[in-house]
C-alpha cells in the first residue's frame, strides 16, 4: 500500500478546505460587523 496517493489527495483537498474556512470566517466577521452597526443605530435612534 503506497502513501503517495493519500498525500496527493490531501494536497489536492487542502485548497478547498482553506477556501471554506476563509469563507466561514469572512461570514462571521460580516455578521459581527452588522450586529455592531445595528447596535449603534439603535442607540442613535434612542437619542432622537
């Protein structure tokens, strides 16, 4: 049983996994930013 096909498979899957992780992190940051902006907006509305 050769290890080379396993290593090749891992190397080929690595970019896809990294892209998925980056997209999830980006989505979390956008959600956090929107929550902060919503909180600021509600505080400004209370000042009126």
